[in-house]
């Protein structure tokens, strides 16, 4: 089995690669080759039990997507994206990567499908986002709630979902779109995502550093850990498409909590000294973006199909400590 990961140098892409190296198989089949692609060349994993090729290019440019699927990978993980804050600030770049890049990928697969008399039809796992939903919201957002995004990023992801579903309906590919919660706690350094503070106020204090909180503590949001995100991707690659039906995009399970509840979970897990490293500095630009985000979802369809996530924010923090800090708190 040949696996292609587009966006492999990102945090989730790296963790997915680590999982595949550890498992050595996917959907009950041994992995024989993995192609890892990003705008910067991903690092090849050490001791992989299968062949690994690493590539660097801008997959939104003409001809690049065709190169990526020329070897007809069996499963394509499409993780590449410009994150929310950057997509809002850089309109052209956001649409080029998040929309044109996705469309180019789907088209490249379609052309191979047509050229081989329909013999090529890979499973394509597309990472969408709960940003496809826009306020005003019901108490819990179901998969049936209409997509009226209030950001460019959310709009780009919503269009990607429609394309994925239509290309699947026409038989050009076998797509599964997963709407990721905000992934928290993200390891590494802060990025340009408007949601970055959700991780920053946990990650930096646990590492002995100060963190800035730009919103009020009553802001509520939907979260899952990086470990869960990888689990979503693997399950989406393996699930029987017939069980999903024609509605190919699913809201992933997660945990709804306020920023204040995040902080109290941090206090329970790590103590007052760690919590004291959070500094309040309101930022109206971030507040405006966050105010239009989903607060709580009803992921009944995804749960019924076997997707799983954490049940408490304490658990999310402990996952970060275990996976990223070697079980130790600074």
C-alpha cells in the first residue's frame, strides 16, 4: 500500500507519520511506501518499515498535484492548509492554497481515474474544520446545520467539502472529510492560527514560560488533542465508505469547555504556580474572529461510526504532558 501525506511537515502530519511507522499497516494492509510532501521538505522518519520519499513544492501551482499522484497512491491524506489567522490576513494566499490547491488535487486524481478507465479511485481524507460553521448557533451544532462561515478560512474549507463530496459522488475518488476541532494542546512554537492561544495558555506555562490570554475566560470552544486528531485520520482512512453514505463530511468528536475551564483543569493537573504564568492582554482582532466560532457540536454521526476523542480537558492536558514533556512539568 502506498500512502501520500500532503502537509506532512506540519504538526499533525508528523504525528500521523509517526503513527504509520509504528503500526506499519493501514486498513489491514501493510504499508510498502509513503510519500511525504510539504512546501518545505519533511524529515524522513528513522527506521520506517517501508520505503519513504520526501518532496517539497507548492502543490497549488500548476502541474504539482499531478506529480504527487502520478504513482497512484492508495490513500491520500490532504492536510495542507494556510491556517485561519493567516488566511484572513492574506486573502489571495489563503484561496490559492486552501481552495485552488485542493481543487487541483481532486482534478489530478480525476484525470488519472479517467485515463485508467476508472481503475484508480483512492481514499482521500480531507482535513476540514469546524470553521465551516458560523454564528448564530444552536446550543449544539449537528452535521445538518448549514455552513455559513464567517471567515475566509472557513469559506475555503466549506467549498473544499462540497468539491470532495461531488467528486466522490461522481466516482472519481473516495473522499472522507473530517471537520477537526481546535487541536489542543499543540506542541512546538505558536503559529499564525487565531486559535493558537488555546494551546499557548497551557503549553507555555507547563514549560515554565509566560503565556498571553487575548480573550475573556467565558469564551467557549470545541477541542481535541493531537493524539485524537491522528486517530481521526487513521479511522477515516480505514472506514467503509458505504457506512458514511453520500454526506461525506463529518464533524469530529471533541470536548466543549470555556477558557476558564481550561485554566481550572490546568490548575488541577499542574497547580497554582503554573496557572500564574498566564497573563491577560485583550486583543480585539482575535476576539472578533473567535466570537464567530462554534462552541459545541453534536458529533453523533462520527461517534456512531467509531471516531473517538477525550472526555475531559484534564485528559487533554495529561496527553500533552505524556506525549511532549516526558511526563514532567517545569
